[in-house]
C-alpha cells in the first residue's frame, strides 16, 4: 500500500465513509443508471462529486465509478483499497502538480472556495459520532497532511479546479481553529 503511515488513519476513515455513501446511493439496480445519468447541469452524480474538493466526495466518486463500471465481487471498501494499492508513477504525480500550479501562477489560489470547503469539512466532522469540541479542531487540522498527500494523486478523477481548492485547503487546515473553542478562549 502506498499510503504514508501518518495518513493511513484518515485514508481509512474517508474510504469507509465513501464506500458507505456509495452503497447507500446504489441500493437498487436502477440506481446504477441514475448515478451515471447526465443531469440538466451537464454532469452526472459521479462527476458532481469529482468536482468537490472534499475527500469524502472524492472517495464516494471512486467507489461509484468502481461499482458501476463492473460491480465488484468484493465489498466496495475493498475495491477502493485495491484502487489505491499501486502507487502512482512519479511522472503522473508531477504532471498533476504542474497542471494545478500552472493556473495558480496566473490566477492565484481559490482561498474563498477553500475556506468554504474547510468549513464544510469541519461541519461533516462535527456530525460524526466520534467528534466533538476540541477533538473536531484537532481532526480538522490533522487533515492538512492528508490533503497535501491527496490533491496531486492521479488516482482521483478530480478536475484541476477541485485540486486547486484542495491544495489551498492545506494551509487553511493547518491553521484551522474550531469556532466555539475560539469563542470560549475570548471569554
């Protein structure tokens, strides 16, 4: 497995969340066609998830693509794990990094979109049973290294715009403070 040891825990969490969401979206045979169908906006449900900078959405998109292309004979979580088993080539990683940086030089980082994405990530973490209070802030900050590892990975089908947001999220995640904790510190 080519996942850095320090990222393994978050990888496993996002893998499980993505697999569970995909299973929920594919409850019936008709659902396979529905997630591939192009909507009025020109995107399928899978493509919409691939435009999101959030790891849960990216892993759900991977799970859906793997499941609808050829329903796996194994659980979806195992199919995602297999998808990430072989490391990407250095050439592919470098190509993705250069493609993302090319636009950053001329347009800058999408900090506003990244801020909204970090807020959505924090909200999703707050909804999970294991999180709460200080644990949420630490967990949000822990995602900085995970996103630094994830954004250039060619095994994602994320577009350049989503990858730019993911890259911008790294700095925001490193310095993130959970709102209520900040308010308590002021009182």
